[in-house]
């Protein structure tokens, strides 16, 4: 009998890749989404697949889930600045009420529950690189607070269910994943750079571009999520690539790989924009025997080629 898994946010960038991933492992997959930020095109090819069942549902509403499952991957959440600044209350509600509704499904079925958390729980970090014992430096009332605090509350809620009900929980703190199916207009650095590259526009740098990020190719992230799901570890684990790069160097790298002649343009730094971002992945290496395999240059080349092809 196939393992059965529920994936929330199944029509999103990472969620849809997880649908691919688990169907390829012969799981029976239930995908749930309400298309606030996800796209039907990401899962269209699976709507007639015998092992995939799609459920259109707002997880913040009360609903009945009448299927047997063994695992839950909770990936439903607005995840880009454009989204969570436009729908701040929905973002908060998804991390709170929505997460609780999905946790109750896992509780009722004694299913393993994995929360997609984020490096944003660390805020603008005062510790570098960021490890799982660091509590973060988050401004709860700043513009990014609706996303940061939604994810921090989701972690607290997940651990409360683990401690009170004994649910087998996992928390993946995901760092800057990229690859095909990102929305190029979602406001994050990498998709914005690629969109500007394709449209022959200047690449926008905020501040002086010295702020850093660490980008992880989506296939590495999927493998990390799977290994964490199958582990016996119930606490947060960083899933990310520890290759750190400044955003100005990153923009230049994208222009070079894409063969563009784009220039750079500079704008003022948004409020509470993290100055440094790099995961400590020692715990992931020890606990789930995972580390990223795809070099950033290789991953960017594949990603840019995908969008150049899509744009033609």
C-alpha cells in the first residue's frame, strides 16, 4: 500500500515540486491550495494522475478532511514581500489559524507533520552564521513582521502540539530556495533579477548591495525536507546552502551567466531588510546526513535557461 501524504500550498513554487517529488516516490498525494499565491499551471499535468488528488481549500476556514494520510507537509503561506505586504492579515492568519487546522488533521490521524518555516525567523540576525539555537532579531511591528511572526508562531504552535499531543513534528527552516516555477514578479531578489535580465532592464540593488544571502537550489531543498520528514528529530533544522554571496556580486553573476548587458541601479534599503543571511548546517549534516550538492553557478545556469526558454 502506498504511503499517503497531504501537501498544503501544493500549487506554489516549492509545494508543486514536492508533488512531483513524492509522486515519483510512489506516494498517494493529496494537494491542497486556494491559489492566493499558487498557480494551477504548476500542478495542471497531475490533475488526471491516479495518485494525485487536488483539494481547493482555504486552510484558514473550518473544513473536513476525509482522507487517510501518513504524512503532512505544511507549505501553505504567502512567502514574498509583495504578497505579505499586500495581504498582511491573511499571512498572519495562515501561520496561526491555518497551521492549527492542519495540525489538527495530523493529530486526528497520528500523521507525521512537517512545518515549512523560514530563515526569516532569525530576522536581521546578530549572530552569524545563523544556527538553530539562535532566537533571532525580529521587529514584530515592522513591515516584515507579519511574515516573520507568522512563521515564529507556527513553530511555537507546532512544538505545543508535539509536547501536548505527542505528534511527530518536524520544522524545516528553509533558506532562500530558487529554481523553476518561481514567480518572477514576487518581489524577492533572485526572481526580480532574472525578470530584469530577460526584459533587458537595469538590475535593482537595494542599499549598496553589500547585504548577503545564501541561495539553495530547489532539488537540494526537496532532499533535505524528505530526509527531515523521515528522521526521528522533532526540532528545527536549517535547510539551506552555506555559500554566502553579497547581492551586488549575485546580480553581476546573473548578468554574466545570462549573457546580458544589463546595468545596475540603486535604491534605498527597505526597512528591517536583513544585512546577512547564512545558515549553519552542522545540525543537518549530523542529524539527517544532508548537505547541498548543487553549486550556485550550476543551479543559476539551469534556472536562467528555464526562464529564457519560457520567455521565448
